C-alpha cells in the first residue's frame, strides 16, 4: 500500500498525534503488500513522537521529515516481531530526486529531542556530489552517521579503502588543533565526533558524481545511479536538552609554521604544501594569524545548514543561537581538490563568504547552504573570543538562507548605520556555464584601498581564478599600482561615500569568458529581478574598455565582446574618471600558487601576447628559462624537484614590458 501526501505548493504538513509512535509495517505473510509511506518532494511530514518500521515497511522520503520527541521516544527499524533490530537498511530512505546531478533536490530528515541511545534505526542516504578534482585528489565529505564503521564505506562507494598513508586509498580526518590531516587508524574504527571533516582517497576510480555501473541501490533507484550510505542517525546533542556544539578554540595555536610555511608537521609534510588561508593572504601571508583560527567541520545532520546569521544576533525573537563576533569567513565548497603523492591536499575554486566585523553581515557567496554530507571551513579573525558554534538551529530544509528575524522596510534600511551592498560578477562561457566569479562590496564602514587591519577587512584573495578585481586607487579609482603584481581579489571592498562614482578594476584572464552576469544583494537579500536601485536610490555601474557605461540591474547579462578590462562602480562614474577604461601602466601579470598542481604559475596580463620567462635562485643562477611563451594559458613554474628556497621570477612581453616577483618554495 502506498501512501502519498498532497503537495500544496508550499510545504504541506502531515501531523501525527503528539507523543505517539508512528508505525510503518511490512508484510507479515508476503501475500499482503508492505506499507510504503511516500513523502513527495516539497512536502513536510511531522511526527510528534517516535518512528518505527517493521519488516520491509518503508519510509520513502523525497521531501522533508521532522521527528520531534523526548528522551523516551525512539527511531528504530526492526523485524516484523517489533523487537529484533533490522540493520541492513532500506527502510528509512532519503532519496535523491530526478534529474540526478549536482543540482538535484533530496530528501531530508530532522530529528529533535531523541536520545542517541534511542536512535537505533538504520537510515539509508542516497548520495551524489561533484567530485573534488581529477587525478590526485581527496574527496572532502561529512559522514552524518553515529558509530559507523569506516570499513563499510568500501562496499558503499564500490572501492577498497586501506590504511596506507599517501596511497590515496586511505581515509583521513582534519585536526583543527594541530592543522594536519590525521590517519583514522584501522578501518574498524567507527565515526566519532559528530562534526568531523573526512577526506577519502580517490584511487581506484572514486567518483562521487558517477557511481560504478553495477553498484547496488534501493529500488526503484536504478542500479549504479546513486551511492547509498547507511547507518544510525546522529542525535541533536550529546545529551537530551544539550545542543550539539563544536569548539572554536586553539586552531593552530602555538604552531610555528616557519618562514614561508616551510616548517614540518608531525608527518614531515611542509605546512605550505597544504595549508590555505585565502582570508588573510592579502594582508599577512605566513605572518600574524595566517593559517591559524581555521576550523574545518562536516555537516552532522541530514538537513541543510544555514550559516548566514552566525555573525550576529538577529533583532526580534528569532535567532540561531550563534553570535560569533570574531568570525572572518566561511569556505563552503572545497572546489577542485588536488593531492600530492606526499598526501598534501589543496583546493581551488572554492566558494567563500566573509563577514563584516561591525555588523556580522555576510558578503561574497551569501545565501549558500551546507548540504547533508558536505564540509565547510570557518576562519576567525583572532582568538580573543572563545565561542562554540551551535548547530541545532542552523538546520533548514529550504535551499536558500532564511530572512532575518525582523522584516525591514525600505525606510528602516535607510538608517544611520547604512546597509551592506554587494555586486557579484559571474563569468559565463559560450554555453552559459559559470567558469568563475568575483565580488565587489560597499558600505558606510567599508575601507577603500589596501587592507592591513585583519580585524575589519572582508577581502579575500582570488588565487588562480579567471575573473578578479584589483586593489583600487583610493583617490582616482582603477588600479593601485603598488599592488597590481602582488595579488588580486575574489572579494573586494570600498567605502560607499569616499569611493562613490569611482571604478574598481575588473580583469578577465580567460578567452573562454563570453559574457558577464550580475547579481546584486543588499544586507544579504537579493534584489528583485531587473531592479537596479538599492535602498539609497543608487545603483552599481559598469564601464567597458571603450568608455561606455550603464547601470547594472539584477540578473543582467552583457557580452564581453572580447574585452578583458572593465570598471565597476557604486554610483554613476564621475566625469573626472569617465574616459575609457585606462590601460594599466604596470603589469597585471601575477605569480600565484595553484594548489591543484602544487606549483606556482605565472598568470599573464590579459593584454600580453607572448612572453619570455626566467626564474633565478638567490645566487643569481637561472633555474628555468622559457622563450616565446604563449600567454593564453598559465605558465607553470616547475619547481617541484628543486631545492627549497627563495626564487625570483621575471618576464618580458613582446613590447618589452617587464614584471618581477619573488616566491618562497
């Protein structure tokens, strides 16, 4: 018998009586059909008590299920006798919805108030996610199952894991205190610590986006269409009434990373071969608190997590119980992960959100949710506060962040503290696919120009991205030539008053970029489609290399027409800087570290056609020399087998323009 719930467009609710056990019974004789409790996509089912399946009875969850009970309530899967545990799965199934892929919706399960000892039922979670690299990489993953033997992952992923470090068949877990990826020990080890961040070696064809064709599934899912992991669900706290928290203390405390990160960890791996800090890279690379106060976690629940409000206490009675006053930023997706034969792991192309110190509001990749089985990284500005992060009220079924606890009218937005205004610029290829993005943020308290105060900046470095902004000249706009060859930005900020009408420089580093799409937010919330004015009555503007300017509206798409140089401004560009986008006086050629290949690369100024590149050691000896290098792609500075030390990189383009940069390897 199949029970369907009505979908009413919004979340429909099916209520069971409070404090009653919801039973889904299987077939006792095989002559009558088993109960199938089918939860439709977009539907919410609420159980005010425990849940039990018997025999082959099944909860087939394509939507959302919420179990709210007490310490005496249970979640269990049993044989038909109602007492013998049934542990082979297939009774409580969290489905992936068609079409299958990175953007699929999925069944979610929220459990509140039940003791961990009462959660004996087996939950089967279907799983697909983009793989985090090609070749040498480790898949970053959360495992939201309690006391699950890690050996069971071999059958569930269709590959054999081992305990040999550097084999890329091992399972690692991140240690926040020591800033290193630790071995998990024997595969008989079970999952401990609800919020652990795991890494799975990719050898033997691990591809979390495409399961092996013969991998078993739970019908009616086609064989080989999804992965299925199973185990006991985590409770929402170590004890009933005690929320699930994780410590935000002592990450990297007392560790000396060495000059340029060349010190060794407990596995004899150099810190600079894996430790990333895009938040502090533009202000104090390998100095200050670079690489410290970084916390990596896995989502402990079968629901999304919403981190958009963790930096402040919301007005009104609604809040998520978090006010992490020293939060700097969050890395949501690891992007593409590559790993060396030494086991060192890196990511590029990650999604990043930073927080304004004075208000706690997020900028950058705002409104992104942490999905079930997804990991994330927090960076704190300092260790002055010693908070925990509380997970229970971060749970959310929807795939977008919730609105603030208090609604704001247009009038309320125009207060003395002002609002946070953000322009996202998304690079699209000729197929309309995103290949990169960058952000420009303004507010009354934002600081124009190069940032040195790690307590307030919201900027983040771009690394080897294909679209980026550069540090702006605070007086005239466009390039500050003190920094054009030192770093570029993923998130850039300027003051909305002293930089009103002045452009920040936007550069495109790939001929694959065919068009630019714009996304506008104010205090995190998206503007309505095609709207351009913010609450101040002012819009963002763009300027092309020919001098054409236009106001930017929500979701606007413009062709690049082969251009590589644009200006972005808050407010119409003033007459003093209204001319064509200036040709940079200095080189925008950058030497950046590409974690995916464990090498520095030269990312050439878009206007360069060809170049000669030389790399010198500190004795003046040329260790790399290349003539007539094509600048359409990055040039790899292959120092992998060179002696550790400092190197000088120089280059000259076809017209004699030069650049020089120093790297520490």
